[in-house]
């Protein structure tokens, strides 16, 4: 069997294009090493040096994604579920993820040919004083002008005469073009777009984790403020009872009037703390309302009606350090941005090389609509075009160097993100351990002060000690109780920050489910 020369050329050209299409310039992406420690021993040692070793931290066991359930508070769990759909920052991040995915879909179109259809009708008449005047003047009195038909009386009709008459032009067809991805520019651009979409997906996870942590912090702080208010109210009731006892002793003449004035002054001092606590309570309710995309004070009835459970500090599992690179959204986002920056180098490098575009058109054209469907009315054009950059004033090579510099910046940003994650865990362990130790000591001090107040009250009633000892014991007990009530939500906040540093909640932040809900 013989192959014609034209067929051979076609085959060779097709093989050459297929081979060239497999070329991809620019560096290929390789995941960078995370360089994380093999264990948390150094971080735990730092925490132990700052305070007693945390007794609620364990290196074994996986990190709980739904860490907020460890507080065993149904109200908190309901707020967390609502935050994933109602928080405005989360909804904005969902739209940003959708936009980046659509951009990746748009970028995919550069790999495929474009095909468009067209159709038109025109009623045309050429000007006899325009280009047609050249035909009429050149053909006057000359047989070389040619004829296309007979005019009136059998006289030859010139080209100018025919074209000067109005005519109808009907046409329709298809146009196609395809820029062959010789050097992989379109494929690199698609890699960059997909990596950018992946970064947006991780950013969405990061936003949701951050908002859930903020919801938990504000909620537990609110419960802490309510606990402080309960302490102040109980202390106020006890101080009023004490003032009543002092008043009875003053009326009996066994205690000077000054003691009653001091007792009433202490009552007013304790009562003065209630407005500030009420202000904090209202502001925290408003903060939670904002996090859930609601109007100010919208959650007051719901939050005040719920009965908080006994507050405790749950045990947290640290997991393995190697899991940070997989669980922390900021690390995953930084890696995706590094991948996108690497692909952009290939896009810029491909612009240095020639490009080939295949174009073609096929359609029908006729002066009579009835003949528009005739095969003889067909017209077509097909051919490649070559574009070769010769001189760009250094713009193309400068773009390549710029993309390389951006890729190096992205690599440093990734390393910095990983290092910051390591520091976040270490600092979280130190803060959580130190606050636990502080809470233990404050709780013990409050218990001792309560006993001291009882003794001081008995000695005052017996006339052994002055009322000043009772007053001092009252103030000391209130101070320690309030500090302990403040320390507990602080320890819980440190625990939440530790969960966040460890990537807790990553698995619960599913972008696919969030996108569907939006």
C-alpha cells in the first residue's frame, strides 16, 4: 500500500503536534518538607518549665474534630452548628471558594478548541462614485472590461453595472480556532487555577475553625461573667445579713457606730460591681449575635433561658506533630499557594516560545435565499498561523523572573506558616498549663478565705476581734472567688486556642457540605 506525499505530510505534522503538546516548560511542583518535630516533647518541656505539667493533656489519641462537644454544653453545640451556616465571614469564604472553582473551570476552556456559529443577512448597494468608478472608467470603450451578462437590448453589462445594483447577501456557517498547547502554558495555568481553588477551600476551613473558636470563647466567657455575677449577688446577700447583725449589735450598744458604717459601705462597694458585670454580659451576648449574623441582643432570651452545666476542663489529645501539616488549614493553604506560584512560572516561560493556532471556517453564502442550502453555495477556509515573539523589550523574561521571585516568596511563606504552627502549639501548652495551675491555687485560696471569714465572724460575735477583721476577710474572699471565676474561662479559652493550634475541627469543616448549604 502506498501513502501519498500529502498524507505523509499530514501524518508527520500530526505526530509533531502531538509530541509538542506533550512538552511542558517550567518547574514541576514537589511538596516541600514540613520539618516538624517527631514528638511534642520539647513543647511539653517548655510548658512544664512555666508551670506544673498539665494534667489534662495527653500525647496519645487522635484530636477530636468536634472539640466543642467535650464541654458537654448543649447550648454551645447548638451555637456551633448555627455558626457554620449563619456566620457572615463563613458565607463570604464560601462564595470565594465558589468563585475560585469557577475560575478553574474557565481556565480549562483554554485546552479545547472554540467553535462558534454565525448567520447574517445584508441588503447591499455599492457606491458608483467609490471603487466601482474605477471599473466603469477602465472599461469604457474597451473590450477588455469583460461582461458578466447582457443588459437591456442585448448590450453587455459591465462589472460596475452589476455591482452597482442593490443585492441580497445570505450566509451562515461555523468558525473554529484552537491554539495548540505546545509548551504547556494552558496546562500550567490550569494547575495554578486548581491550586488556587484548593487554597480557597483551605481558607474556608480556616475561617470556619476561627469563627467556631470565637463562638466558644465568647460563650464560655459569658458563662464566666454570669458566674462572677452570681458570686457578687451571693456575696451581696451575705454582706447585707452581716450588716443586719452589725446593726443589731450597734443598737444593743456592744458595737460602735463606725462598724455599721463600714458594713453598709462594704454592701455598696459589692453592689457597685454588678453594673460592670451586666455591661460585659450584654456585650458578650451582642458579640455572639454578630457571630451568628443576628441583630444585637437577639440571643438574650435563648442564652439566659439555657441552664449551663457544671463547667469543667476536658482532657485534650495532642496527636502527632506530623498531623499538623494535614490538619492545619493555613499550612495546607500555604502549600496550595506555593503550588500555584510554581505553575505560574511555566505559564510565563511558555510565552517565550512560538505558538501555533489552527483556524477554520465553513459555511454557505448565496444572493438568493432559496439557494442558501445548495452544496454549491458552500465556502470554507482552513490553515494554521504561527506567532513567534522576536522582541518584547525584556518583558517576557522579566515576567519569568518575577514569577520565580513570587514562587520563592511562597516557599518562605510556607516555611513561616509551619514554624508559626509549631510555636502556636508550644505557646498554647504553656498558657493552658499555667492557667490550670493558677486556677488550682485560686480555688484553694478561696476555700481558705471562706474558712477564715467564718472564724473572723465567730470571733467578732464573741467580742474577741474587731469588725475590721471581718471586713478584711469578706473582701479577700470576694476577690479570690472572682479571680477564680475569671481564671476558669481563661483556662477554657487557652484550651480552645490549643485546639485551634492543633488543627482541631478540621474534619468537621467540610467545604462541600457548606457549599451545598449556601
